């Protein structure tokens, strides 16, 4: 987020609600899913009151708030679920560093949901904030088109899925897991593009090649900023002594932590590959320049004795015996060709050309 956007909050009290994300005037969409092992009900609701009825365990309530432009909706959620104003402020500030925080009655987790546009090749990033309570989970999205949670919704529709028999902490893991899985998809796509650039570097590197390398370097830098703190956030979740996370879920969080480590390892490998490719490009350009300079040097070296001969007989002295010789002109041509050809043969034997 730019410094200019941050300047909107200068001098305001902590906890003041100001939307710091992308400008969006559309209505906030609220989706409600209530489920247990034998029952599931999913619907969109018009008013907040429809999703504020907290049902006892084992019924799990998942509220997905899509769109942050309506501050009254967020403020109402905060008052009804007891969410601290500082957490609400973090939800609205969509440049948050991925983290996990324990507020006693609920856990707050924030991270980036990242996808890659197949046509433009640009990264699409959206902040997702998750609030985990005793028997509920509230997720906040910025309101961009689409998300990666469709797989989780499909699993919820399956009565035999483990997700239906677990609590909201396992739903939290499921949402985090599907986001991290899409990180792998993004890195896989970037890896394919790096391989294409490698082939281009070998065949015919151009300025467009180096521009593509720098574009990928910027994307990987952005991904590094999103991935690196997430590892610590997931690590704190699986090490945290919280009653909201059961021991059965901790095992899955450990597996999720391993996935985040793999994501970072893959990311670092791709960054090293790009750095090496940039060095290869610069070396290739330098080698091509050296080849051009070598050819020009050989041409200049061949013409040096020829220029000497031409210059010698171009002097304006009155008495130069060769100028009166009938075959002098042809002899100069023969001598020039002999010298030039001899130098080419010499350069060839020395493998300079």
C-alpha cells in the first residue's frame, strides 16, 4: 500500500475504521454456512442479524463477508462478535503482514490469497482475514471477483467429508490449506514461464527477455513478502496453547507448516534461477559485443598494412620509380591481396576467427 493511502490515518486514534484497500462501491455480500455431521445449510443473508444467532456445538457457523466498503457492516460484526477495534482496523487495512494473534475468546489470522491471471500473467492478490471463535469462523475478503474457497464449499457438501465432523478450527485449517495450495499453483506457473525464458536466452535473447526477467523478479519479491511471514503465523498456530484449536487439528497445522516451508524453498529456488538467468543474459550480451569487437579488430588489422601501402604510394614526391612501372598497379593489388589473405590464414590457424 502506498504512503499516500497511509497518510489518510495520520493523527487518527487507534481503532478508527477507515477502508485502506481498493476503492469499491458495491454492496457487501454476506454468505452464511451452518453445518454439523448430518446437517448443512448455506445461504446468502441480507441483514447481519440473520447470521448472529450463535448455535451450540457441534453446529459450526461460517460467515463469509465479501466486500469491506460498508464500514457499518464491519462495525456491527465487531460489536456482536466482540472483535476488538484494532482487529477491525487491521481487517480494513489491506496491506497487513500475514500474522496470527490470540485475543483469548477468538483468534485472528490474516494472509494473502494470491492467484495468477493466465492471460496477462499478472498476480492477483486479495487480503483474507479470519476470526476463529468457539463455534464460528468469520472470513473477510476485499470483494474482488472470485476466490479459492470453492473446494472447501464442495467438501462441506459431502456428508462423508472429515470437515463436516470437525469443529471451526479445522475449517480454519481447510481455508488456510487451500490458499497455500494455490501458492504452489502460482509458483508452478511462474516456473513454466522461467523455463520458456531460459529457452529464449539460449536461442535469441532480446531486450524483451530481460524485461520479462525483471517482471518475474518483481513478482517473486512480492510473493516473498507474502509467504515469509505466513510461515511464522502458521508455526505460532500449531504451537499455540489455545482452547480454540484442538489437538486433532494441530496435527494438520503441522502439515500445513511443512507446506509453507516447501513454498518458501520453491520460491527461493526460483529467485536464484532468475538471478542466474540475468547473469547469463548479461554474459550473453557481453559475449556478443566481444564477438563484434573481434570482427572489427580483425578487419582493422588486415587493412593496416594495406593502408600503409596505399599511403606510401599516395605521397606527392616527383621521383618514385614504381609509379613509372607498367605493372606497378597490378603488383600493388597482388601484394595487397597476398597480405590480406596471408593474415586471414594466420588468424584462422590461431583460431582467432
